[in-house]
C-alpha cells in the first residue's frame, strides 16, 4: 500500500524523513560491507588478501617511503643546515633574508 504524502501532517512527514535517513545510512553501511566481502573474495581467488592487494593502504594514500623528496634549492647563509626546496610555505629565515635585501638568487645552493 503506497504512502499518501499529501494526507500526512508535517510531524508525520518529519518522522518519515528521519526513518528514511536512518534506513539510507543502514543501506550504505550494508552495501559497503558487501562490497568489501566481494573484494576480499576476489583477492582470495588469486591467493592474496585484500590488504596485500592494496599494499596495506586504503587505496588512495601512498606510503611515506613512496614519496619523492625534492632536493633543496635554497640555503640559509647564517645556518647552512637550514635549507628549503622552494616548494610550499617560505621559511622564516628566507623571508628575513629577503627583507634584509638578499635576492632569491643569492640564497640558491
């Protein structure tokens, strides 16, 4: 028997919406679990676990050791241990050197 939304009060409609929202969350959780089981089964057919296939990752993230590190491009003249690749936020020592009249070319390694 279909629900006639036109005859329901606003309170009944709000209650129905809450029930639908909860049912939707439950359905998504259930479907994710089924998808995971299917993926585990497919990996097992090839002799792997799902974590083996995903390299222990969630699929989107890379391991830290997989990342390439850019070589430093600039060096702090006052402290040679401080370097910067030229990527990302400028370090304080770089900004200070520029404020004191140094050019970026003078700070290059």
